[in-house]
C-alpha cells in the first residue's frame, strides 16, 4: 500500500522538467497587423519640357550674332509676356509688298520633347505696306504639344518698322498655339499689313 501511494503521488506531481518548460514561441503577425511598408523615395524631378530664357537667347544669338542690339530686349519681353516656349524655329524668309504682299520662308523646328524637323511657311498679306525685305527668323513657339499641329494656317497682324537694330516681332495664334517670330530684316519695308502664315512640310510656289 505504501508503494502504491508513493507511485500515485509521483504521477500527480509530474516530472520537474515539464513544470519548467519555456513558453511557446510568439505567434507570427497576421498580414492585417503587419506594419505598413516604408514610403517610396520621392521620384526624381522631371526635366522641364520648355526652354529657359538663357538657352533661347544663346540660340537666337547663334542666328543673329552675339550681342545683337535689341535682341536680348525682345527675348526678355516675350518671356515676360508669354513665359517659356516648348519649341522654336530658326530660318530665313523673303517678302515683297505693294499693298498686296507675299512671303516665303524655310527653316528648322526645334521641339523640346520631339526633336527637330524641317518646316516651310508662306503667306499673303493685304494692307498699307510697301517694300521688299529678306529676314533672318527666330520664332518662339508656345503650347505646341504635338509638332504635327504646327502645319496649319495662323492669322497674323503686324506693323513693320525696323527701329531697334533692325529687329521686329509679331504674334501669330491659332487655338492655344502661339508663335512669336523675331526677325532681323535686310532691305526696306514699312507699313501695316494683315494676313496669315501657313506652315507646311514642303515648300510651295503659291503662298495661299
């Protein structure tokens, strides 16, 4: 009886190592309770899709000559009025007028995103205008998101009088696209005229 009672007491008490067993490992955190991932690093600033004033002035000086009188003032005023362009045109044109006038020009379009391509332009005009001239042309182009949109007609109204170093500028606009040709003329032409400019991919004989 004593042996049996001793065995029962040991069975109830259990082994000592069972009482000192370490606690179970912690449960894995469920996805819902997982800490949020660290935010991604801010993306690098995209390069501006427009030309800055200093870059435009440098390009214009490549056409008209460095330090050409009046050029910086015209570029500065255009930037003040219109902001930064996303394209520009470099070229030459010739015109003749005796009340009714015509002009022909050609050059290269430089687009900040789409690169460069050839461009031609023609245009009739009517008004109090007389004379003939040949001009170097540097035109600032605004809101030209697709270069194909350039090849259309743009109404124009300008007054020509070569006063400041021979430079003149006028605005052409169709819808949201604005073109500001800056010209340095050689010759004599004075007056006011109104008409339009038509840009095309190939040169044309008829100005219409």
